[in-house]
C-alpha cells in the first residue's frame, strides 16, 4: 500500500486548520508549513486566504519567502485561495519578468 501524498499548508495566517482538515478528509497526509525545512518532501502546497501583505511580511520574518518561491519555480504544485491566489499570481508574474510587489 502506498503512502498518501504529503501536502503542505502555508501556516502563517488564514484558514489553516480548515485547509488541513479538508486535505486530510481527501486522504492526504498534511503538514503545516512555517519554516523552510517544512517544504522538504511536499507533493503540493496550499496557500490559504488571509491578508496578502501580512502573509508576505510573515514569510520574510520566518525565512520562508525565498525557499517557497524557489520551490514554486521548481515546479511544486500549488493551490491558492483568496490571498493565497494573489500571492501565487504575483509569484508567477514575477517569474515571467513582470514587475510585482510581492513574491517577486
């Protein structure tokens, strides 16, 4: 029997518990992600809602911003809801060379 995929939930702000519960109900092994080391081994990550500038500031404080951007650019599958989608869009825009204020 194979192990379920490990899916991270960015746990800096927003509906973290709700996302963890929903992913668990779908059969995933879940991990809250607050530090760079917690990105290791993930098969995907969810960026929940909240306030995008607060999430960006907290990701910098926790030293997670650059490692998360690198993981996303390396192909880590991601889903964003609300502010999480805004952060992913800005990350994608920055990757294409567009000016972006967050996750650039």
